[in-house]
C-alpha cells in the first residue's frame, strides 16, 4: 500500500479514518484506537502498553544467585578482616 493513499494500511479495501501517530500509517475506523487521546494502530498500541507495564515480575533466587551472594559476602568479609589486620599492625 502507498502511504497517503487514503486507504487503510491493514484493510486496503476500506477508507482511512486517521493516521497512527507512531508508525504514520493510514488506518480505518476498525483499526483506530485512541489511547491517551491519540490515534494508534493495534501493533503500535500493543508496543506502547508493553512499555508502560514496566519490567516483568521478579524471579525467585536461583542457585547461581545464592552462590554469587555468598561469594560477595565472603569478599566483603575478607576485605574487612584484611583492613582490621593492617590497622592492628
């Protein structure tokens, strides 16, 4: 489809009603969804909603996460003991 033809990008047999603000494609009445007062097509709306949802759920600790946490604590504890030994000398 040629942009600016006045026909819906997704339904070429239908007349265009508006233009998606994200992808700039002409869209028909069925494809037009107003979100935040702005026309968007279904694919751009899905991307926008996904971005607004934020990061996914936090996962539980795995064995690798526990091992890294223990290694980090051991390094910090070792650093404290080393500094205490240097200060005591």
